C-alpha cells in the first residue's frame, strides 16, 4: 500500500564550512536537536507509563479516551455505508461500498459551509447537512432504500463521547459558533434534521479521525494494531484489551477489545522528559495554545517549519546569517512564514550547489544572494528538525508496540497525513528509530509494518458506522 510520492532525503550532515562563530553555533544546535538512543529510550519508557496512567484514571496527560469502537475488522464486511465529515472548510459526504476481501468503492461530494451557516443556528446547519445528504442519495439512486443507511459522523470538534453514537459538544473551534449546540449531542441534532426531512439515514457512529485511520487500514490489513495522524496535527489510536482499561465503568461490551484514542499530542505537557530547546519553547509561547500539545508541536506539519525559522531568526539576531548582504528579512521574520512543505523541498535537494534550497528561499521568502555556507546551514537545520520529528513519532509507535506486547509475526500500523506522505525519508527515519528502540525484533521492518492509510474521515468513518451496526445487532442478541 505504501505508494509514496515523497522522494528520498539527500542529507548533507554537520556543517564544517563557515565562520568559526557559525561552526560553533551549529555544533551546539547539533547537540540540542539530536536525540540519542538513550534519550529516546527514556522518552519511550515515560510514554508507556503515561499510557497506563491514562488507562487507569480520568484527566491524565495522555487522555487515553475509549472510542466505544469494540472488536476488530476482518476485511469481509460488506454493504453500503455513509460517512459525513464536518470540521474543515468543506462538508464532505462519502458513500462507501464495502465489497469484502478488503475491497471497497467510494463516491463522494463536497459542499462549502458558508460563514453564515458556521455562525448561525445549529438547526439551520443540520438542515443544510440533511439537504446535502438527501441530494447526494438521490444522485446515487439511494433515496428510496427500504432500510436506513448507517452513517459515521466525523465531527472534528471537542466532544465528550458517552457511546459509539452519543456525545456532547464541549465547545466550538475553527471558526464555528452555531447557537444551540454546545452542551448538546451533535448526533441527535443531525438525526432530528434527517427525520424531519425524511432522509433514510441513521447516524450510528460519532467518529474520531484517528480511530477512522486505524479502521481504514484494518479493513485491508486485519493485523492492524494502530493508526497515526502525522499531518497538521498529530495523534494516535490503537487496539486495547478491555482488561487493561482500568477506568472503564460502562459495563459489558460486545468484544474484549476496544480502540483507544490516545490524544498523544498532549504527551509530556508537564515537560518532564522531552528535551525541549529554546526554539521549541519560543514556538510554544507564541502559539495560540501555550503549554498545551507539547509533543504535537515537535512532530507535526503545522509547526516544524516554524522551529527551523526560530533558529534562523536567532542566528540573524546574532549576526550569524544574512548580515553581509542587503537582505529582505521581513517575510522570514513573520510567524509561520517558513512552511513545513519548504523543508520537504530542501531535504530533497541533492544538487551540488544546493540550487533547489536557494530557489525555495528566494521564491518563498524573498531571501536573495544567500551564500553557499548559509544554504548549507539552513539545509542542516531542516535535517535536524525533520529527523527529530520522525524519531519522536516512531517513539510513540515503539511504546504502543511494547505496551501491547507485539510478537515477532508483527502488526500493521496505518498512518495518515501529509508529513508522512510527502516529507522525504520521514518513514525511513522512523524505521531507523524503531530499529534501535525495538531490538527485541529480529527484523523490525517486517514486524512493524508502517503504511499509508488514507481517508480516516471517509472510509474509516464508514467502517466505524459498520462496526457500530454490528455492535447494535450483537447487543440486541445478548
Ligand atoms: P490535515 O492534517 O489537516 O488533515 P494534511 O495531512 O494534509 O492535512 O497535513 C497538512 C499539513 O502538512 C500542513 O500543516 C502542512 O504544513 C504539511 N504539509 C503539506 N504539504 C507538505 C509537504 N510537501 N511536506 C511536508 N509537510 C507538508
Ligand atoms: Mg487529515
């Protein structure tokens, strides 16, 4: 499945050319950003003990939220399922036809959610969504089905879930502020609109996109243990034994396993083990959520570029970069101006004169006449920040693998997100870290099989609806 579009990274290694001051500075940077095997081990062990804490108690740093998704997929599930994704710029409706043997087909439609809808009444938003679904079903000739179609609802806002299809909206984020929704169950509100409009759809599952990522991987690879998101943000989910979820108080389940949504972006918010540099601290301080999601800030697309930018601007402040020429430094001085996608281009630059890196700086940041040694410094900074991210992301997988006592025959891990998909050698660097973190495996690459898992909020949500459907039938026959 790993169909990668990302090229290989072309690392240049530590900087050896430049002024004595530049070289000395870069030596410190090398130390600050390099994670030794011992340090990674220490972080992994802390991660594992935090997992146990979160499983046993509410309100821990690793929230370890039970997803109410019980049991596993076999890949033989069949039928029509709908997925609805609300929380980005577009509203998306997907019809997923599961054909068994890990095969499926999808058809989807997108609709814009206007500012008016985002900030109006929840009832109007739900009516709009119901109309979109209705129109879509008519186009697919599914508006006259005898049995209601099960729908998995990816509602990407903070929700306190109480069942697979029940939850309460805690607060709006991302520019939404509909009245009559906070403190209410988005599933009931949407179902109400569907009923009023006679749309033959039953909302059977409230879906987290990380859990969806796990399931979308599991349909094709039933040995899937975990799902990760490495995109704008980061998170992980994995399959846990009910007996290990000490805080579970909701009674009997239809399976002895349940998917746990770890919310691991918050790992080490108390800063006990992660070796944060002053550049990470600055990023955190200037973010919209200081002191929160500390681990996420070290490993995700939204932030990596800005960590590099923080080092670059620090060097500028110390007259170690761009001080000889008449440089235009307005752009690079702005928050989030150095995108993580630039890092990908710079990592892939294998030219002798670093012409690609030069071009990236020129085109995007208006930095012209950058000296050769400056280009090498910037490329090296990118390598250090990108490598650290990949190794930390791998650390979380190693912790899950050891916590769940995976054996030599191994497991699949589904990963979604642009960072994993497009950042050069991100996966390779993850494997290198797994090799040192999991020496108990003879061949870690065969045992811990990473792969791209697309569309957790589409296929994954539809599969969640499918599992919910199965659970409902089993509960009835209990
Ligand atoms: P989301 O997480 O919002 O669902 P993605 O998985 O596409 O979406 O992740 C988007 C993030 O990935 C952005 O923050 C962006 O910085 C980063 N990104 C986009 N393209 C690339 C790229 N080519 N290389 C590295 N990072 C990228
Ligand atoms: Mg995504």
